[in-house]
């Protein structure tokens, strides 16, 4: 099994975010709905907990989409995983 030692670089994530459109968001929403449907067919539940974690990717200069994050005390990107 091949295991990557690191995730996508900050420039790669920036390119993805810059190219993302409403169609991209709808596509990801559809994937989420399909996965939820598969979970519910395996073991129906009345509720579930979706735990979203975030990370900070430092930005240097005036990069588009970067904001100040008080928790990390730096400018950067703060995507949810």
C-alpha cells in the first residue's frame, strides 16, 4: 500500500479553490448525499454526528482568499476536512 507522507501543497490547494465553481460545490454535495445514503441503508439511525476538523495553511503576502485566523495568529487558509 502506497502511503503519501504529505498532503497537497498550499499552491495546489489554492489552484483547486480558485477553480472551484458552484458546479464543483454541487458535485461535492451530491457525493456527500450518496455516501450518507449508503450509511443509512447499512444501519438506519435517527441522527448522526458529523465531526468537521480544520487546519491552517499559512499564506504569505496578499494571497486571494487568505484571512486572519485568531486561533493560529496568522494569515492563511482554514479549510474544513
